[in-house]
């Protein structure tokens, strides 16, 4: 086993080397790597299916038989297929070496109509550059320049949030002056030693019981920057905000479609009678919210294109949060363009003008599709 693959497996407690995977699964994973698929879907009664540049592609016409699929799942998650089926879903990972490069896949196995299925997400081992991501370097520099506070990267599942966070941590390491603590489920991008500063990566379920515990105990480990893989509950949200208030820079993610939704979701994690205090705390702690959308390219076969909405915590934004007037956030973004804020529709129009996406795609994702239509006629 190559040294890099061994390191990957040691980092990920649930990881299984290629030797543990079934022959059928290995063949599919190599094909997924060849096609640059982001996801592999294994569902009984369907052919194996890849997601390539956001679109589903069947692998041949032969349907997956339950016994073949069960063999694949058993090789991913030994012990999961017990008689009681008390655990109906679980996570693991698997690594292969494809053309000399280690490829890691995060796997989720689950039951559907009493049949085992699996979904595997390809995790790139190399931390991507901002240029490859399509993420503005000036924005990245601004996000890592904060001394403290909360930075939220939000977007739907599969919008590249983890890749952006990995690139931001890599940028932070250039100064060599930070201890970065990450709490992730699972660890996706491994930050190797020796690249500047210290990065301590902890995996929920292996190194720590929960995101909240990772934060709680992490504050005793002298971190400068803490990456919380996702805020899912009230306790994690409260600890993240408190850590941001006490001088730490906190990066985290939420699953929402825009900045306004991210703020609303954070507040709604708390009981109604405590939301006023929470809004005051959020107004003081928040630094930026970046919303990501990965859109189909206008050029068939090319990787998806990143579109952004950017909110910075200006005085107008802070006042809106404190007053509970989240509906005015978009107006604040509009008036804050000179300060680096960005409306999603403006970024969509930029991408259409550059020929990166089609006007049809822009209208589908725009908040005001009619404005895209009107402007498209003049391009």
C-alpha cells in the first residue's frame, strides 16, 4: 500500500483499503475515477449510476442484483448486515489507487425497501486551488484575514462547501502562525504536516462523540482557528458563537440556499424566548456568509461552474440581525457591493456574459428570473 493511502486510512477510522472491497465494487470505483464522477449510486434494481458534472449517468444496462449489491455493502461496512438490522444506515470510506493516484470515497450505506444500498462520494485527495474552484482569491484573502468571529459557507448538498473550506485552511497555513482545529464528519481533505502551522483534525464518531464535544474540548487545545464541519443543533451553534466571541475565528457550514436562509436557520435552532439574545450575539460574532451554487457548464462535458452570493457583516447587516429583520438582508447586500458584497443574480449574469453558463440555467437559479431574461436580450 502506498504511504499516502496508509495515511488516509489511519486518518479515517472507518476507512477500508482497496483490499477489503469486493471485486465488483473495485471495478466500479476505478471506472468512477476514470470518468471523474463525483458520486456513485448503488441501488438494487437499477444499474450502477455515476453523477458526472452534476448529471446522472448509468453504467451499462445490467441491473444490480440484491446479492451482488449485498456483497459490495458488506465489503464497505462489515457487520452492518446483521440479522437484527438495528443500524439501518452508516458511514465508512474506501481508498483505491487509480493510475498511481490515491482516490478516496466517502460511503454511506442504507436500507431502502429492506434492501441495502450505498452512495459513495469521491473525495479529492489534493486540496484544490481557488482558481480550479472558481472562488475569487480576493474574497478568500478577506475571509482568512479576520482575527475572530464566525464565517459561514452555505449551500445545498454537493455545492463544494468542503472543498472551499479546505482551500481556506490551506491559505491560512501560509503564514505558519495558526493552530487550526477541525471537527468533521467524516474527515474529507487531509492536511499534511509540515505545510505551515499546525492542523489537528478530529473525526466525529472516532476521535470525538459530536460536533459540540469537539468544540467544547477543542477550546482547551489552544486553537486560533476552528473549523466545524456543520452546525446541526442548538448546542453546537451556541458553542460556535461563544468561541467566536472569545477571540477565535470559526469556519462552519450550513445547508441553506442563501445567506438569509443561513441566518434564519441559526436563529430558529433556539427557543423563541431566547432568540432576541441570540440575534444580538450573532450580530456581534458574524463576519461573513458565502453561499455557493454549482451549476451545469454551458460547455458539455466540462466541470460545473461556481456561482456565489456574498454577505459581509456591515453595520446595516448587524442592525437587521439585531432587529430580527432578516428579510432586509438582500437589500443590504445590494447596497453593500462596494464593500465586497455580491448578489447571486449579479454573479449569474456575469457567468452568462462570460459564456460559462446558459441564460436558461441562470434563470433557473436566479432569485428574480425575469431580470435575467430582460438582461439576456441585450447581451
